């Protein structure tokens, strides 16, 4: 494991396998995605140590990254179509290019049908990603003086979301801090792995709820009926 920048003698503590298993369980991560989720958590902790002194944060807006997802879907579909055109009746440039591609795949002992499935899945996944990219344009994300922590929490939320799980935070009359949920529990489990004084003071549950709302899918408002 590499030392954290600016801390040649200190290494960011990595959550134990037992802790990572608890986190995956709390986030309701499917078994097949738990390894990837755990890797994302470890990376989030390492980034927390690198970004602990960041004072201001502005996350990218939806319109900054949705076009990339759209291009991914389009290009995957175009390549799928190109590889399928080798059987075209007419001799056209795309059919010739497809035959060269197929020959290159054969040299690598790869099956075209496998790649067609992957490309189809990629195009569908990119379209699905567009629908769940629900962060709307608005004020700058992140809180001054707590930006490092905000970035860490966003990484946790995205790790759960992209692994098919979910992190929750809600008000509770039975919780000591007035807030409960899997996100609150996960932060508590990771405290020992985070930098000293990394968590913001004040009402932590309220802070986590605000951050969670930034990535929560928004329901479009329906226009009122005209009388």
C-alpha cells in the first residue's frame, strides 16, 4: 500500500475484512457486487486522508457528465452495428471495416458473439445510468470547511448505488443523536479509519441527510390541471 501524499510515515488505515463485510450488509449489497463495493470503500478512505484539508468543493453538475454517458451509449450501439454488418449484401465501407475487425478478433482467438453481447449490455447500461443520474443543477455542492468529508460521503453513496445497494438516513426518536439509518451506522463503523477531526461538528445526521438528498432521485413535479 502506498503512503498518502505528504505523510511519508503514515499510511491510511484500511477497514478490516470483517468491517467491510458489515458495511456491505448494511448497504444491502448483492453478493456478486460485494468485492467491488469493498474496493470502493477502501478507495474512499484513502481519498479521505488525501482530501482531509480540502475546504471547498464543487461537484460536477448533471449536464457535465450525462453527455459522456450518452456518447458511450451511442458509440457502443454504433460498434455493435458495425460488427454486425459483415454479413451485409452490399459491399460498403462499413461492411469492409467489419470484416477486418472480425479477422482481427479471430487472430486474437476472440468470439465476435461475446463482444456483441458486451456491447449490447454496455449500451443498455449507459442508458440506464442516464436515468439514474439524478443530481440536478443548482447551487454549488459541498460545504465550506467540510468539503473533504462531503466528498467522502458522496463516494460512499455512489459506491452503494452503483453496486445495487442503498444507504439510508432518517430522523429517529429512538436514536441517541436523533438520526438513524445505514449511512449513519457506516460512518460510525469507519470512524477509526478516518483522519482525526475529519467528521464535521454539530448535527451529523442532518449533515448526512443533506448530502444524501443531493444524490436522491428527484420526482419531476407535475403540472397542475387547468380548469
